[in-house]
């Protein structure tokens, strides 16, 4: 194991740009995507500008951390499709689910000061709402540790947000699934502590817990506990943002290049998805967590608190973060809101990290390829696996080339690819209004490769529904239920199709 690096003490480090351009940065900009094409074929290479254009992504912002400091940060493109305002290092993006680890840091400050406890039943501290008890909570309770590690047994994976013109629910209406909330009620659906299941609903309970015990609004509380102390000078949990900050935002963009109505959705589920921020601010945040974990003095978290935060909970992951057992010191999170994608990775032992934010639903694919190039140029110790670039291959060469590449990787190493990858690409094409024959080709091939998976047939059922082929949709949903009797989505779709 590597010895902890002595990180720079200042949490307010500003983006550093060398007088002469970093040659590594220049190489990445020239070849942000580099996808192998198999034996004897040259790799598919695209510059950063070409990569953004290929994915209809108007803007992108990056911050790179080296030796525990922000080495450089830079914005690319424009803040909205068809616009001329350039993205800068102060342009605000929606962090989406990276809101969760930042909120977790706030909760840990409350634990550190004795206002909250990690392992006490949250119902003893909640005032304005209680987690409804049921058979699953008879012996095991919902606790803050379990909320932050997604082991609390709670429902509701994520939130779609609200159109700028839509009525906004209160937090208790969201938790009860009451109008005008657009998601189901948050309820305990398995024994707390028994396993991990990602739950934005659970993080919304965490949000209410923090405001109930302090009596402060969530944006004001987080500004006091984390954002200001960590030097996150541009960031806010306000939903919606006040006018002055709203003017500094990037506009969310769908995968087809169209702008999200009203520029972005509103997320009253602030702890789960509501942070507006920049890569530089998230880099400052990740450096602060790394500093605390490595024993460097900070004004916010002690080393013991940071260690607790980055330690896996029983049957789950770290508190607010995801880690990797194969890469000592690594922690991070990603995020997906309507029209925005974000990625934050940091290693407290090596002092290396990166934050990438894109105002496009295609941002995850872009970020994955950029991070591969950064890892290579900056000598990261972690193995990110083979560069796949399936969506880029689909855009430039078609789905037949994707299937050939997928099958070659699977033949060489079955564990290097997964069932979800073709499925995810098919949904990306489906949302983008692509040729349905291409969507079906991907999903049918997936079903051939993974015939025992209920999910592949569920996806085929949805594709046939979109195409208006009712009988084929019913057949595939029924087959999905044969493979996975617990598939409630298939049950609901069959009821809908039988009307």
C-alpha cells in the first residue's frame, strides 16, 4: 500500500494554469477519445472538440488534481446549444448524484458535533415525518449510516426533477409520494442493513433529518457546514437558483442536442440531486476529504470522521462515496440529471483526481473516454479496463461494428463486458429517436448472449411497445417474468397491454 501523500494545506487553491501549456493536456485535447478497433486496425481517434460534436454536447468543464492540488481547470464549448457564451471554470453545472457525497459530508459534520448519530434509528430524531414501520423494520432500523451507504432498505432509485413550470412538492410530499410529487412513496422494501440498493429516496430522508435537527433550510445549512468551509465559492443547493447565479449556469441538453425546457429541471430532492457547482469546486471538495483522511489539518472534518466516511458500511459501500477494493485510496461518485452528466474521482493516497461535468445526456460516454486518456497520460495506478467506446462506434460506424467489437471483447475476456452495456446503448438510441431496427438488433443480440436474464426480455418488451407491436411486447414481458418473477415493471406493463 502506498504511503499517504502530504497534500497541500490550502482548501482554497485556485485553478492553476502553467505559463506554457501542459503537453499532457494538449495531447488529451488532440485525442480525447482513442478507441481500439481490433487487431490490424488503427484506433478510432477524435479530438475533444470532435468528440463533443459527435455527441451533440455543447459544453464541458474539467478540473485535474495532481499532488493534492488543482493542477489546472478549463472550460470547453458553450453554455447552450446554438449559444455563444463560452463555458468557463465558473460556469455552473448540475452535479446530479454527486450532490450525495457533498451532502454526506454535511451529515458527518453534524455527527462530529454530536447533533446526529450514525447508528441510531432516524425516527428518534425526525420531527416533520417518520419512516413508516413495517415487517422489515421489526428488528433492524433505518439509520444514518445505512442511508448514506444505500443499505437502509428504502425505495425510489432516483428523481427526474420538475419542469420549470411545474408545481413543486415539499420534501414530505416527495417522501409520501403525494401530488405534486412525480415519484412513488419512499418506503422500506427490505430489511435494513441486509444489502445495498441505491436509493435517492433514502438520501431525501437524510436531507429531512438534517433540516429537522438543525431547523435550517438545506441550502443554508450546507452553505454553512460544507460549501463555504471547503472553499466551494461558486456552489449552491438552492433549487431554483437566485437570478444572479442562474445567469452563470449551463443549460441542460438532451442526447439529440435539444435544450431542456427552461434550461434545467428543478430538484427539491436537494441532497440527492440538487447541487449546482463547478469542477473546480468539486475538486476542492475532494481535496478536502483527502486531506482530512490523510491526517492533514482541516477546519471541517477530523481524520477519524473522514476515515469513517470512507470506510465501507456492513453489506454496503462508503458513506456518500463509492470506493474500489482493487485501488487503495480511491473514492468518487458520478451523476445524471436531466440534460447533465458529472464524474468525480479522487485518490487520497496518490493525490490524483479528476472532475468532469458536461451539459448533455451524452456526458457519461464522453467522460468515460476522457478519463481513460487522463489515466494514461497522468500515470494513474488504477486499471480502468479496456477502452470500449460502444456509443462512439455506433455513431461513427453503426451497430454492426458495435456488436463485432462487443463479441471480440467478450471472447477474449467474458468479464470485460457486461449485459447492461448493450442494453444501455439501445436505450440511448431509443431516447435519441434512432432507427428502431438498430435498437432491436442490439437488444436481440443481448438476449441471445444472456438468455437467463429477465432484464433483456423486459427491454425487448419496451422496444416492441414503442414500435406498436403489442403481441411481441406481451410475449417478451411474459418471458421476463418467467426469468424474474419479481419484475414488477413487467407486471405493470402487461396490465397496461391487456387493457
